[in-house]
C-alpha cells in the first residue's frame, strides 16, 4: 500500500507458517493471513462447482495473481528506496495488502519530490508490467477485448482482457485465465484505488507531500481535510450502491485521518 518509515526495523521473526525470502535483493515476509484472505476473496471460491480439479486450478491462478500484484507494487516502492536513495527496505505482505518498511536512514535524502516518487512507484510498477504484458500479447497478434466496466464498490473501471484462445489441457486454460483475470483486474483496479488522495494510500501520501511542499505550515492539515472529504464521498457512493465492505474500508481511513487531524489541531492550539 505504501512505504512507511520506521525508526526500528522488525527483528528476526520465528512465527510459524511465515514465509521469508529475498527477491531482487529485497527481503520479503509473507504472513499466513495473506493467503487466507486471497482464498476468501477469490471470485472462484464463491461459485458453485462440481469439478474440484478445475476449481483448484482456478484458485492456483488466482493466488499467483494475488501474490504478483502486491509483490510488484511493493517492489516498486522498495527498489526506488534501495537503488535511488540507499535505504534498506523490508516488504511485509499481510491480510488484504502489503507494506514496505524502511529505516529513515538514506545515502541520499529523498526530500519532498523523492517521497512523491517513492509513493508513485508502487502503482506505476504494476501498471507498467500490465502494459508490457498486453503490449507483448498484441505484438504476437493476440486479440484484446475490453471487459464491461467492472465494479469495486462504486468505482467503474474497464479492464483490458487478452483472449488467449483455446488452451489444452482444459485445466491449464482454467489456471491461465484465472491468473490473467486476477492480475489485470486487481492490478488496474487496486492501482486506481491506491492513487486516490486518501491517506495512507499512495495517492494520499503524494497529496500530503505536494501540499506540504506548497504550504509548509498548513500542508499537513490541508491534506488531512482533503483525505477526509474524499473518503466521505466514497463512503456515500458505496452506501448508495449497496457496497458496505467498501464503505467500511473508506470509513476506517476517514476515522484515522479525523483522529490525526484532531491531534494536530490540539498540538497547534
């Protein structure tokens, strides 16, 4: 979701079932609930099924897409921190997302524009991979359709869909289509959501740094007000469309920003 500065990095964690590895020189921690959430939110597990093998292949494709979407997003943050500013990032994938944690110690200080670049790098990485995937498919003469506007809460976002054509065996086709659907749909929709100017989403981080650059004294307060207003608008849209999960999602952000705004006002008197 975002790159977070921490004064102390997490110590070696020996919890059961946690997966630890390195990718492109960046350490990863994947907590068990990350996979459980992927299964619970899979569109395939919610359907009636008669062939367990077919469902298993769809679910495997979905889990691969779930991991790749969040891993590429967080790697976008982490590689900018590591390569451009000399930081030491750690990626933690948990629950419904992930976070890039790093010490506020750099070889070169990012400054306002550097922090904007770090925040933007996550969505940009996912959208770039999607663009390369679709471009490569198109260059090979593949057919690309535009799915009807998909909805995540009140937000309609059309998703490009490469038509693979028949694949054999049937189970390979099921896994491939589930992966493509998951990666394209989650990558585009989640990146669009993440760029909303709502803190702590990446768009909220970007808005905060830009406003603090323009107005050093009042920029933080303005960013919190903007974040609360945008979250409230999406809560209203979600409630009117009957999507209560999205309303809770944005409601949590609204309360968090409102609490931070009250604390800020109390400090400034």
